[in-house]
């Protein structure tokens, strides 16, 4: 099957072309495409996209797909400019997350921190691999929908004490309206769609917080 690979900046110069066509076996993945490029991207940190949607190395390719290899953008940004999502067992740092989205194009950076309230502590459990993938998708879609420069989201698992953050979001955008809207969309969708569960603990009482069926749209 044929797949078109779009190349930019240093990769375009190395290849001497802005695009190449690969003939790959059926069922090939992004990783297979990278391997077939004979080291063209060696030493270059990349973000990949298939048909203009962010993708991982394990994403399957279909005949006629367009794979874009996106090196770090100008202005001091590295791969962290791509939507970032992580499930962490460690305390969360809003300052560190905000640093991930700093961008010279941005006139506004909006952050959100959801903290434990009203109870002694919360305990979170997650299907971590799926949660990270879902949060990354949510962040990427918010970037596209609101014209954000960058977005990042992180969720804690395990015990989270009173007043400590359990989920944090940071976005950068050219204007504050887009930044506020993007941050709001990310946190609302993470709460509705990511496979993460919450237990309230107060004294000797424990209670799983009742939720709803995840939105699979």
C-alpha cells in the first residue's frame, strides 16, 4: 500500500523533498514507516500526525494515508509544544505544567487546578494507559478547535490530601478568550471521558463517587 510522508524543515532538507511516497505492507504502522525511511529522522525529536490527527508510533496506517513528521518548531519550542498528557503518582506542579505550554506566539496562558475539598482525602484509580491516550486526544482536539498554541493536562492517581491538586490543565493561546475556552473544554472532557475513578475518604468512611458512563464520542 502507498502512504505519503510529509516532511518539514530539517527533514525536508535532509530528504531533498517536501514529501515522499512509501510502499508499505498491509497493516503497517507509523513505526514501520519511520523504519523504512532509513534513518532520515535520526536525532530529531518528532511529533507524528496521520491525516492531520496526532498519532503514536503504533498507529496503524491505511492505503492513501498522509503521515506528517513534525520536528520541533522555531522559537525555542521542543516536542513539549505537542499536546501533553500524563497520569502521575507524584504530586502535581502547576508551574511545571505551565512551562510546557509557553510559546512566543501566545498572549495568554490559562491554568486550572482541581483540588481535594470537603473530605480528608481522595483516592484515584485509573486505567492509566487508556486515560493518557484519551487526555492527549482531548488536548489535541482543543488545540485545533480553539487555535491554541499548546495544551497540557496531568491527573494524579493514588491518595490526594485535602487542598492538594488532583488534576491540572495549562493552555497557551494568542488571546485570552481562546485560552479560557480551551482550558474549560479540556477539564470538562477529561472529567467526562477519561477512565479515572474517585473514592472519598473521611475518617473511617470510604465511598466511591458515583459517575456516569464515559462519553465514547
